[in-house]
C-alpha cells in the first residue's frame, strides 16, 4: 500500500474523529448524534500517547489500522472504551497484538524456511518483509492454528 493512500485514510480518520462522525460502540450511532454536548467536549484528544503504538508498524499495517477504525462497526476504537462489552480493541492494544503476531509468524516461518539461491527464505514474508497473507492463511487452516494459540 502506498504511503499516500495510507495518509489519506488517516486524514479521513482524523477528520471523522474531530467532527464526531466515528461510531460510538455503545449506541452504534455516530458520536455526534449519540453524545450530549458535554460528552463531546470531553472526548479524548488525539495525542502522542494515543498514537504511540503506531511507531513500529509497517505502511500496510498502518493502512489496516485506519480501515479497522473506519469500519461500521469498528474493530478498533480511539479514546475511551465502550461501557458494554464489544469485540473491538483499543488502538494501542491492537498495535501491541499486531507486533506480537509478526514476531510469532516470523519465528514460525524461520523454523520451516526453505533455501532459495543459497539464502534461507521465510515462507510467510516477501523480500520487503511484508507478510504474505495467502500463505499464512493456508498454513493456519492446514495446521489448525488459531489466534487464541498465539
């Protein structure tokens, strides 16, 4: 994914966040429609601490995070979490899980690597260290490997 596309997605996230157009997980409506004026002014500001987890993600993963925030219902939320249980994760928890997933997939791929042209190749990553999702998904189904095992 090109960096211009990723930046455009994040600009959309920021503009929707500022206007209150992101989905409130408690009411499943836009924040501007579901919150009172007082609650809108108390919304968490986008700060360096909120976005700190994004610092070691690849461009593809940054784009994926923005897509998850913009989904309806969202898989990642910004700011305060929902009052009721919801399967969405906070941005920092999602980033932390994504980093651990990369470490685990890389380690598994190194264990079952193959040699190509005198070099050891990881079957789950290409030469730019981007995950090959199709290879990973097929291997997971074949070995009955789920995210709860990780």
